[in-house]
């Protein structure tokens, strides 16, 4: 960070901060730059992610990054990850015109400090930037932290202070779960949970991007794909019986996307199955059934929605990914209670 520059005072009697702005929309970039410069701040603007990445590695770091997630050449979330890996203490404000819930929680999990959804007033960005800079660089270090710092992104409540406190307690020889092994286990479980969530969010974001592009589909043998998925996942529940009744089925689509879709459906079915899984194909329909407890009727209609709470109180994105892949292929997915269990269906267009 350019500390010498930070110590300078501008004509308005304020500290002269160094701001990096990454925004590919030219008019908006110029507008935001002008508003930020009116505060007496030094603004370096970038119109693509690659130039920002070069600056990240070659220049003194700024006091604040303002980052648009939707960039033409680099995934904005990946750029955010690089920024935090290179300069973990430099604050980041990210902006996006996409799904607010998904982008906001993923950005916060990756380390951003604030979020703005487009469209917004330039003055609002200035106010948020000023408050963030004051909090990070000007507020006395003796100001006590709140015992809980909750960031609410329904259905999540991210307790930043609690996550830090586990690691800090262990460093001080205090074990929140009674011993070192139990306390470290909590951190590992939390890290695995967050990693899964972030991967799913990133993949949903990638699917949204694919929706804006011309698809590059190929011939996909659905039976071979299902056999591969079952063979790979069956060892996770070796006690389950798998019954496969597969007739030849070939579609045009993205094989990797459908592999992920079938993995997510099978993962869900294996989680609730008691003794048996059935995988059937017929016509242009795939059916994956388990003999576990049946679902409540309202869940049958909601299960493919983002962050839907399931039978065991858990929520996730696996089935939302299935829904998005089906939409991209003009296919249909649904769930049904039948034969004492639950079946998931995928119907392809002929």
C-alpha cells in the first residue's frame, strides 16, 4: 500500500486516498471517476479485468478497490479472490447488476467489505467509500469490536467476529470446544461448508453467463453419463442397492453440465434413501427414485428454488443448479412422491 501517498492531505483538508476503480461500462466509469475525484481522491480506472490484474501485481496497492463483478474478460469473483490473496487488508466495494442475493453473499464470503446493486446513485458510492475508508484507516484502533458482527443475507447470517474468534482463541491456547481437536474440527467443517457453498454459487454464476452466449452443444449419451455418475458416487453409500433399468437415450447438449445435474440429483437421493435407489430411462425421460421418506407437498413445488430449506432443515443450491441447467437445455425437471418414496424426473425435448 502506498503509505506515503496516504499521509498527504488534499485541498479539502482530507486524506488523499488512492482508489482503483474497475468498471467496463465506459460512461459509468467516467461518471464514477469524476464523483470520486471531487472528494480529492486519486482515482485509477480500469475498463477490464486483465488490466486490473496487471496493476495488482505490478504497482503499489490502493487504499480501496471498487470492482464491478460483470467484466468482459475476467470473472469478477476470481479478480476479487486475487485481490484478497495479494492484499488481504485492502477493502473492496463490489457492484453488480445481477441477482443481488447470490452476488452479495458470494462477494462477502470471498472477503469484500461492501456491496452496491445497479442501478445506484454515484453519490451513494461516494458515501459508502468514505465511511469504509474512515473505518479502516482513520478510526482509532482502540475502538472495541462488537462481540458479534452479523451480516444478514437471507437465509444466511454470517457472523464475522465468531469465525475470527475460533482461530484467535486457539492461538491463545483457549479451546472453544474443550480441546484442540474438537475446536479445529469446527473450523474444518465450517471451511468445507463454505467451500461447497462458494463453488455452487460460482457455478450458478457461470451458468448465468452461459445463458448469454451461443451454446456449443454436442451429442450426449445419457445412459453412459448416468452409468459414470452412479459408478463414481455409489461408494459414498455402499449399503444402498442400486437398480438400473436403462434404455438408450441420446440428446444434444452440454455433457459436463448434465453430469453435474445428475450428480446433484443423485447426491440428494442418496442422502435420504434408506435401502434402495432406482435409475430408469424411457422415451426422453430420466427417473431417479429413492425409498426414503416422502416430501411435504409444498416442498415438491419449491425444492428446485435457490436456498430452499429441505426435509432436514438444510438448504443449498444443488437442485437450483439442476433447474438452471434444464432451463438452458429447454428441459423440464420435477419431483414427485410415488411408490412410498421420492422420484426426481428430467424430461428432454425430442
